[in-house]
């Protein structure tokens, strides 16, 4: 819900505005109304206010003066002026001080829904941008994270921090969280399908009420330091992707992987491969869904397992190595598809033998690279491209490593981050727009890849660019 303050010195007008708009229907809540502009201004500063509906001519403090006093304050509300004066000078002054819109009294009923839809769209975009800035602040060595959280409505009055992420759920339904009132939280979005909640609780076992909710939840571990929030966010993001395994569950807590069990299984499968016991190899791969049920595997562990197997078999020469858990979600339709593709890669590797990298298929690989140079921002998978250009999947993966010197997923990320840097340097697009333009629908994933590639966050990179431009 978005919070609204109404201020007009005429009581009947104030009442009329409140009754004319269908506030709740569009996700708004009137938290304060007053005929006294000084009282309204005070409440505007005290409360979490998103939008103010304001008259222009009021005794003591005019609407223009009201807006002027808000100038320069951090995170000011949107201002909608509703005035009885159709004079250009008033409209001009209101727009000068940043009014979102200007309407004449009496505002018509059929105009109200359109206005609220416009306001809501603007506020949703504002929340999205603020969330992105906060995501970049997590794990950063710049600034004071506690102050940043406080400024966004999370004072840090409790001892325990955690992150919850829900997938495929509307951001307006935030009230489902924290029924007991023992947890403070703020919400942000990293992509169109996920809403993240940064939680600050008085218990190391925060309660989250997910009744009557259709979303899939991922919950991080708990920490006593907000400085660990970047890692906690990643934990929740890993947990929320656990529906990849085809389970009916919708609530997943992050658990560290039992790497010893994973490594033991990968060693056994590699041994089956070297001894050409392919039936045992196939049966071993089929055990993976069962191991998830025993809480040994998470989606993160699938990356470790995949890379361990291929490295063991190909001697670190496979271009099919996965970058991280996001590759699992993007490259496979589910756990059965994962198992099938892993088995296919292994068997094809045996059939491939020591074949030279030459001939027409090498020419086709060159054509594929030329295609990648143009289409790298699209949703591409190595398997689909190998089929498109008539190259054996396993052969193609090894060509990637031998010719590019890296895996396919890392190469794609390198191209995308290079383009992202160019867009940051040469355009004023928002970081979210840039992430989406270069092929990342999830900003958190984009931020992690950017940090790993450039050794700093996208926001810090942009700030450095801005600083250089100012100095020049």
C-alpha cells in the first residue's frame, strides 16, 4: 500500500477528495488529512508518506511554500496539486517545485482512477530504483550500510538479520509478512518475478506467515550483522530456486551443502566413466533428485557437482562448465533435464575421443562465434546454439574452452559486462535498464556478475564515471 496525506483548508473539499477517489482499490491508504498545512507538513516529515494531495491557496502556508519547504529533503513524496485556480503562474510554480500533476477543482470521478494509476506507476518505478541502489550497497565497502538501511525505513532496532525472497507474487501484498509485529522489514525487487524482504528481528527464528499465498519462498540463515546481507540475499535467492527440483513444497530454508557427499558421488561416477560402466553411471546420475530430498543437494550444489564431473572427465577442458546457480535455472527445464543433459555430455565425450579440432565443424564454430558477437544479449544456451550450427554439443563445449580459453557461460558474461560498461559510460539509462538491455532480467545476478568481472559494483562504476566527468 502507498501512503497518502490530504491537505486543503476547506473541510468540505477535503472530505470530497477523500470520498471521490477509490484509494484501496488502487493500493493507496489515506494516513492523514488536515485543513492545517503546518500539521500536514509535520506529518509528512514524521510518517512514511508517498504522495501528498495539496491545495494551492491556504492561509499561513500556501501549497507553493509547502512544496518549497520539501525541496532538497531526502526522498520527498510526490505532490499532486488540486486547485480552484486555473492560472498559468500557479501551474508554472507548482511544476517548478516538482509537482507530479495539477488538477482543477472539482476533480471528476472518471479522472481519479487514471490519476491513481499514473501515480502508482511512478511510485513503483521509484521503489524499483531505490531497491536497486540498496542491492548495490549490500556488500559494498563504501558508505555506512546501517545509515542506508535507516534512511530506507529499517532502523536496525533488533539483533538479528535475514533475507526472505518470494517468487511470482505481487509486491502490493506485503502485509502477509510479520503478523506478530516482532520483525521490521523493507521490500525491494531485483526482477519482475521476485520480491525480496530484508528482515530485522528480535529472534533468530523470524516467523513468516505464508498462508493463502501462491508464491515460492526462500529464506536465508540468520546473522547478527547487517554487513552480511549480501551473502544472506544470495542464500535466500538460492533457496527460492529450489522449486527447480519439482517438489510440491513452497517454503525453503537455505542449508549449506554437504560437499563431502557430493564429491564422493562425483568421484564414483567418474570412476564408472573411466571403467566404462555406463549403466552404473546412468543410475548414479538418477540418484540426484533423491539426494535433494535428503537435503544433500541444493541448486547451488548442482553447479559444483556438474563442474566436478566434467572437470574430472575432460581435464578442465570443458566449455560447458557452469558459472553459478543462475545458469541452472536458465539452462535446464528441471532436474530431469539436468540429469539427461549431464549424462549426454559424458557419453558424447567418450564417443568424441581424441578427435582433432579442425574441418567443417570448426568453421561452423567460427560462424557461431560471429553470431554470439551480435546476439549475446539474447537468452542463449550452448546446447541450442550447437544444434543451430550443426556442432556436436560436447565437441562444441570443448571448442569453447580450447579456442576461447573459458567456458561458454563465462564468455557470454564477459561480452555482456563489456557492453554494460559501454552503456554506463555513454548513456543515462538506469542500471536496471542496462541490466535488462544486456540480457539480465535479475538485477541481483547482474550485480554479482559485474562485481566478479570488474571488481566493483555497477553503482560504484557509474559514480566513478560521474566523478571523472565533473572533474573534467
